C-alpha cells in the first residue's frame, strides 16, 4: 500500500498558516535564543537514589492493582559508572557538570551516565556521495540529519553524544546554511570542511559554535587511501580539543532542554491508528535511499545506492528506532543550492515500530537575514513535532534519523506495508 499524506485541503491549510508565520517574522529585528520545550521529566535528571525502609518495601510489594498504568510503564533507574575518557575538558560556570549520576540521554531518552549525557554534542558534516563511502564512525551517532545539496546529492550531519569508542569520523564535507541551525537545536558544536557562499553569513555567529577544518586548524587529516575531496577525517579527541582551545564549554549549559520528548519506557509506544510501514522509501532520488523494518529488534535498517549503508569502523549497517520527515518549501538559490527555511510550521512524518503517521512541525523565528537575496528566517531553538490534535509527540527511545525534504515532492515518499 502506498501513501502520500493527508489530503490537499489539510496541506493547503498548513501551508497558509506557515506563510502567515513567515510574514510576521519579517518585522522581527535582532537574534535571541528561545526557550526549548521539555524533553523528559525533570525529576529523572535530579533525583537521588535513597534506600527504602523495610516497611516501604512491604508496602510496594502489596500495592498490586493500585499502581497506575503510567508507573507500570516507567523503567527503573539503573546504576551506571562515571566515564573517564581522558579527553581535554573546559568547564564554564554556567555549564552542567557531571556528578556520576544516571540520567536520561537528551538525544535518545535512554539511561546513561551524566558524564556522557551532559557533554556538548558533536555535530559533524558527513559526505554521502557514493565515491565517499563507506563512512566511518557514523553508526555511533545518536541523531542523523539528511538533506539535499546541489544536484540532488544528499549530505548528512551526524550528532554524537557517546563518542568514547570512536576512532575515526568521516569523510567530512562542507556546510550548507541550514545545517548549523539544526545543530543548534542540540546546542552542539558544529564541524565542517568548507562551506557554500550562503553559509558564510552565519558561520561567525558564536551561538552556532562552528569549526571549519578548511583553514588548516583543528587537526582534520586527509587519508591516503581515499581521493580528494572524499578523504578528510578526524577523531572525537581532536574535535573536543578544538572546543577547549577556543574556550567553548565541553558541557551543556544549565538551562539546556533537549528538543525531543521521549517515552519513559523502553517498550515502544503502539499507534493503532497509524499505517503499517515495513519499507520506507525516502524520495531522495540520487542515492535511492530507503529503510526496512526488522520486527525482531524494532529497528529500521538503512539502504542507499542499491546496498546496505555500512559503517567502515564497525562493519555495522546503519539502523535507527525513529525516522522523522520535516517537509519544507523546496526553494533554491541562484546556483541551484537548496534554500530551506526551517522556521514557521508545516507537515511531517513520524515512522517508528513498524508504523508511519503524518504529523505537524513548528519552529520559532529568531531573526531575519536579507543579505542572501531573500528574507531568510532562522531560529536557534528546537523544532516541535505534534500530532494533528496539537499534542506534542512522545518519541520512542533510541536513535533518530531526520530527513529534511521538499514539500512539493511529498508524493515521492512511499510507505509500504511489506
């Protein structure tokens, strides 16, 4: 069965609302970072473990049917050990400092030690042209963004939180203007090797924390077993060192709240009204990318260029728990480079646990740039995803792949039940 989304009238209504939001943005002046939406119960980030008395234990054992459904689905907080990875670190007064506690990952919703969870994530531009395959280290990313460049070629941005066992990341390619603002949703440091002319407008913005290896700094290296421009690689230690040397805190700010709200149980949420989705064709024509669901482990496995997409470092095929599409107007600059305005509101798609459902997205405007030949609206804050009744989506735990895709080509996205 093939699905192309909600009917024309619903899309027309959403596009009209998005136009109103963008028009209102043109009167905004200056840039200020907006507050993020809540992600996990704050108590899970701050609660301390206390030993229950014997009477309390008896009470719990006899409680039985009085427990609420919500309590039954929450996972018991495990105990994890602090991680000492030997990387350099820079602590700022306003940053979250690890205490060796077990907390929820901001990127996956899973239990991890705060030594990892409070790190500033690394967002790295990854080459996705066939001549640059296989990529290295990418299977360790918690979130992967995909969007098109010139000629329909897609480029990836991999966001890493737990990078201790990564020996190589690459190959690294150049920036397009919308990627740094996607990295900003996670307060990540953003790493690239060169950029388009349009991206230069934003790369000096301190809130975007960008690091360009093209200038010979930050220890990006060219491998001899690959040809240029597909041979630029780096290591997490070099990326963290770049932050330290530029006095960028390696920990998240205390007021940071991640963009995604996760299920408090590792058991996936069932969506009885969603469509069955075993194979998802992304619509990216150049690399013919698609995902196939494995019912045994609940993961969607990634394919492109007619074969599994493999991580060179691990030999593993890329697989994720969640896939999100954010559909945006498919405008272009004069040279054919995509002009993706990520602010306003629109429609999207959420795929998880063998199902797919059409959703909505919204993102606040923080500023307008008029130097690119258009009124370019941008925002640092999160993209909020909601169901059709405007209730914020609770995502299943695990890794996520986000596709930025043209609204006009929505019909090329294929939801197949086998």
